[in-house]
């Protein structure tokens, strides 16, 4: 009996202490992580639609199923400068979160990738300016070069390039359909 | 003290975790795409390895033989999670670059191999040096592989372009086959160089 209970009790003690440490660590890092996430989002919003103050649109109507949130950007006198649309699309390694700035006419003002799970050195190149800057100024329905479109895809990472393009398309579509109401 | 330095050098060179023990292959092949990725992964692994080795060594008389593997894994997984939380909170840049590789530290064989093969049989100080040596050996190898693959694959080292634009980028080198080629060649050269020199004390 002792041969079974002693190891079981000791394993339990080790697990219990580890769980306590993890809980403590999670508590300590909770606030810095939340602050980091918010900072990343604020920076991304400011980058895709400069000089605007943002208001979150509470009950937006999603046109594509990738749109997860919309912020209206207004200038100092309250006129609508554009929209920052958050999208989550499905990419090579999992979900890809991005923010797309679109002006009221449906032209892209900027794109930033917030998080992704793609391969470093390949799909992860979507986070580099060389790739995402090309979307600035584009409008209409976009497609990557392999599909006959105007988006220059990342070498060996067509799936990631498509994922970003889908998000940009949905963002433009949302603004074209609903933008007039704000 | 002399013995500890010997343990440290063993980990880095004569008993290098990747080149000699041939453990931790998955992480080696996946993260050696560039120098920065390799060093980041290496140092994160070193941090977990040192902590896990110390704790396993302290608990070596408490851990029952029959359930030692679950105990090691719980300790390793806890430290990995702690490292991930700390990186997310205080070093977001490294966390972004290494994202999905951090949780993979748990399944890196180096950690279990050192816990089972060294820390569970040796004192705390020796285990610290063993963890540090193996971690640094792993980091050094990842850095060298990262440099070779980054140079041949993208014409850059540490993200800086050092070859003219016309340099033919060998895409194969940043993809999986390039990792196998590089590792195989490095392993052959390394074994040739240290053949007959210095015997691991463990064997």
C-alpha cells in the first residue's frame, strides 16, 4: 500500500506547489501583459490611421465573417476621418489578427499585423513593412499575384499573403457598406 | 570547483546536447532560421534548463523513483510557462519573434535528458553548471546554424544585408531541408574535430 500512496502523495505535493507558483506568476504578470496588449493595439491604430481619436463601434454589422471589431477615427472637430477594422483570418499556422485602416471612400490607409502563428523567416515576414506597406492606397477587391491580383505575395508564403488580403478585403467591404452611417 | 568547470565545458563542447547527445532536434531544426531566433530560443531554453535542473536536483531525494518522469515534466512545464508569461509581460519583442516556439521548450528532450541523466543524480551546484553548460552549448549551436542558414538563405546576418542585391538567395536553406543539411554537415565536422580529445566524465 505504502508503495502506491507515498509516490502519489509526493507527486501531488510537487504539482500543488507548482500550481501555486504558476498562479502567483500569472497574477503578477496579468497587468503588464494587459498593458502590453493595449499598447500594441493603440500603436497599431495610430499607425494605420494617423492623427485620429478613436471611438469603438459597439454593435457593428459584420459583412465578411473575419471582421471582429471596428473603431471610428475622428479628427479634432468631430468629422469622420476613417475606420480601423480589426480582422481575424485563418492563415498557415493558425489565426492571424490584423488591423486595417480604411478612409470613408474605401481606400486603405494602413495595415498592421497584431499576432500570428506562422513560420518565422517565411510567413512571419507579413509583419515587415516591405509586405504590409503595399496595401496602403489600394481599394476595391484585392487578390495576391498568384491569383492574378495586384498584391505581391511573400515568397513561399502564399497562404499567409492570402490571409492578409482576405482581411483587407473584408475591411474595405465593411466600410463601403456601412461606413456612410458614421 | 574544478569539477564544476569540467561539467560546464562538457555541456558546451564534449557532450554538446545537439551534436553529441543528439537531443532537442525538433527545436534545433525549427528555430535556426536566423541568428536572432536561434539565440532567443537558446537563451530561453537555458533559463528553463538551469531552473529545472536546480529544482530537480534539490528534490532528487524527495521524488519517488516510480513517478520521477511526471515529476520532472511538471517542474519543466511550470518553468516554461513562467518564462512565457515573463516574456509576454516584459520582453514583448522577443515573445513576438519566438511566439509558438516557447511552449515547445516543454517537449525539448534536452530538459528531460538533463533532469533524468544528471540533475537527479548530482548535487545542486553541479546541476546548475550542467544546465548552464548544456544551455549555452545549445545556444551556440543554434547561433552558428542560424548564421549559416540566414547568410545562405537571405544574404543577411543578424538582419543586416551583407551581400549585394544580386546575391542568389537559396530559399531551400531557410526551409526544413536546409536545416537538415546544415546540421548534418556541422555534426560531421564537429565529430571529426573533437575525435579522441576529452572524454565525457559521464560515460
